[in-house]
């Protein structure tokens, strides 16, 4: 079971000792992402993530990379909708070096004007790259539909216009608003001496300034929306994403939601994969996945097909969902999905980095204490009644969002959308 403590400056530390491991993973989490932005500064969370690697008062960008490379370690970061994470994975003996580098980055970044301008070019190139990736475009379109009117709809990278408009002042103001001890978490997993670990964390992060936790609750909670949209692109395939209402991160049925997704399209033995890929050969990739956010969630189906197979694939998806709506899930199928969830859950904890990621997310987004044993008990305790509740919740027939990217016109997308919705209204 992981432990939790607060430093004198209010910074929260969660950590788990993993006996027998040779590695240690450290994550520095900031509770901010694109969902904290507005139309003018969209993409600034991701931009700051990049800027922290550009140099500090003590180290250049090359030196940041060289220090970790020199011990055979890994250092990286990512920005999501509701958080940003900087992390390292090193040998246990080198964990103090990792603490030194990470604390230097989040406490002493320089944000030099020349680095800002250089990184604008880098990120605009990244945006251009994403605009050639149908899988990325369709997700952004789906988010724009689903979270319309809320910052969750914004793309994490921002737009070329917003990124071009960032200034030293706007970057530093945003950084100061969110990068402080009261809005950050450190998560650590691996093999370590607890007393030495606590001493070193305090040494390197104990002087991180305090701040006021931003009142993002001052904004209205996101509301799930439904409609359709498409973007015409000269791609060989049609990329499709369909969204249904889900549940938030800390919902009591979150594990049932994972099981429902596993049965529908989350594994190679799932209904959608077997029907559409294995039996009919219509698509190489089709899957479902739940997305959990702080205030709500979604259940999404994604796939890519040739245009001539699009209508048939949509019809088969309807058929599988209608079967689920009639609660035609056997106890064997439920047990199979539970076993998969349990196995994948523990296999994903084989690395110290995955363990670090899990306990960090729990601390950021769970509104009650959770540990591994609790989560295993929840998985083992999944009942058909909980899955049935979620089927009824997710597949409300008029709550469907559809996004399509490829060689398709708006009127064709609209026709597919209404056909799909009407078919789900019919009794199977």
C-alpha cells in the first residue's frame, strides 16, 4: 500500500516501496492541462511542458538531457486534458540525480525569449504533423462536439494561432498560477530507503513556493453534448469515432465501465473486434475505450475502414450495441472480462514507472483514499447489475456524438448519423 505525506510547504508526496526492483520512477504532477485554458491561451500547458526542458538557471537543454542519459535513465513528460506530468526512471542508486534535475526544471526554468520563439516553431510543426494523422484529427473533432462550450473541447497542442501568440509574460503568468506546491504532487515508486527518500525529497522540493489552488470550479462543469461533424481529407481510409456518455474518474462503477468496454471492444476477443475484423474482415483496427475525467466521462468506439465498408461497419456496431441493450451478456462473458481486467491491471504494474503513474493519478483525481487491495476488491466484486446500469446509462439513443475524417461530405456524415441513431432506437 502506498504512503502519503505533506512537506512543510504543502507539497503532497505519495510513494510505494517495491522490494526487489532495481529501478525507481519519480513523477512530478501539476494539476493543469488544456481543460484549464481559454480560447486565447489554448495550448499553453503543453507549451510550458516543452519549455521546462529548454533550460534552467543551472543547466542548458543539452545538460538536462545529458545528465539523465549519462546514468542510463529516462526523462520525459506529457500534457493531458487535466494534468501535466514530468517523470524519470533511473537505477535506485541514481534517484538523487533525478530529484535534482526534476526540481531544477520546475523551480528554476528560465523561459528565455529566444527559446520561446524556437519552441513555437517546434510545436507548430507538431500541430502540422497531427493534421496529417486521421486518428488524431477525429479525436479532436469528437471532443469539440462532446464538450462544446467547455475547455475540455480544446486540443491539447493548441492551434497555430494561439501558439504563435504566446509571450514571455503570458507563459510566466500561467506558470506561476499553476506550478506551485499546493497544486502539485510528487509520486515515487521503486526500491529505496524510506528515510533517505523523504530526506532527499524535502531537500530538493522543500523550497518549492506555495500558492493558491486555482478555483477552476468557478467555471461550470462540462456537460456532455451530442451531434455530428466531419472533416474532408484526402486519406485512403475513413476514420470514425463515436462517443456515448460515460462516468467520471472516481465513480463507484469505474471498474464496471472498464469491463463493459472490454466486452464491447476493448480486447481482441471482444464483440466488435471479433465481428468486424475477424468474421467480416472490414477493418484492421476497431476498439472501444472509456475516458475518465474529473467531472464526467465518455465511452468511445474508434475504427478506420474503406469508404465502401463504412455503412456496413456502422450497422454491425448498432447490432452489437442493441444486443447489449437487451442485456444479453452471459455470466461467462462477464467473468472473462473481469479476468482480463484483473490480469492487465497487475501486469501493468510490473514496471516502477507504471506504478508511479497509477499512484500519482489516484492522488490527483480520486476524492478518497484508494490502494491496490481496494482496487482488486472492486474488480473481484463486479456484478452484472453494475454493468447493466452502465449499459442503460451509456447507450441512450439520442446521446451519440459522431466524428468522421476522410473522403466524405457533410451530408453523408449527417445521413450516417441519423441512420445510426434511428437504428439504435429500434428494438433488436
